[in-house]
């Protein structure tokens, strides 16, 4: 069985499990993190399965990076955070829990301490409304 068969992010790409999508193009997909570290936390993934930075093909890495910038600009426009963390983990020892290359975009407010990502589920309606604001900014 291929690695992607049981990969949760590959399942999102194939539409086998739901996600709150923000942006999609031929090589990348962006959706809201279900257990966000802050309000507006989004994940950018490569559509081609690669487990981490060491394995991803250069063209996919480039595409993800360009999408990160595009979505970060839209988040800035839509949610006006004071700053944004962009982070990425490689290997369980580094805190990676989903072994499909992804980049976190985490909006930050002045003085805010981030929660740990992946701990507490957000309200789906709140996530949908944040995603709608980011999608609108992407189109403006
Ligand atoms: P990490 O592998 O530590 O970089 O983080 C994986 C991230 O994926 C965590 O922030 C999780 O909350 C998030 N996550 C896991 N499953 C889903 C899902 N089905 N939809 C959206 N986000 C998810
Ligand atoms: Zn995958």
C-alpha cells in the first residue's frame, strides 16, 4: 500500500474527509487547521505526498512557498494580525504529527501567547467564517 493511502492530508486532497478550504491550485491546497494555535491558523500543503522538507520535490516546495506568501498576505488583509508565525516541523522529535509536508500560518496579536497547535478543536462555524474572510481577501 502506498504511503498516501492512509495519509490524512492525502485523504483531504482526495475529498475522502472534509476540510474547510481556503485556497487551491494545481500543486497546493490550503485549509483551516482544525485544532488551531490561534484564530485564523491555516495549513498549506503540497498536493503530491512527501513526508517532510527532506523529501519534497523542489517544484512542489516552491509552489507551497509561493502559496504561503499569497495566503499570508490574504490573512493580513482579512484579519489584520500584528504578526504571523510561519512554521514547519520535520520528524516526530521536532513535533511533526502529520507526515505530509505542510506549513503552518499562525496569525499573532501583540502580547498573545500561542496555544499549542493540534490540542483543542475549534468551532467549525467560526473556522468557516474565518475561511470566508480569507477567501474574500484572496479575491480582492
Ligand atoms: P504538525 O504535524 O505538528 O506540524 O501539525 C499537524 C497539524 O495538522 C495540527 O496543527 C493539527 O491540528 C492539524 N490537523 C490534523 N488533522 C487535521 C484535519 N483533518 N484538518 C485540519 N487540520 C488537521
Ligand atoms: Zn499525504
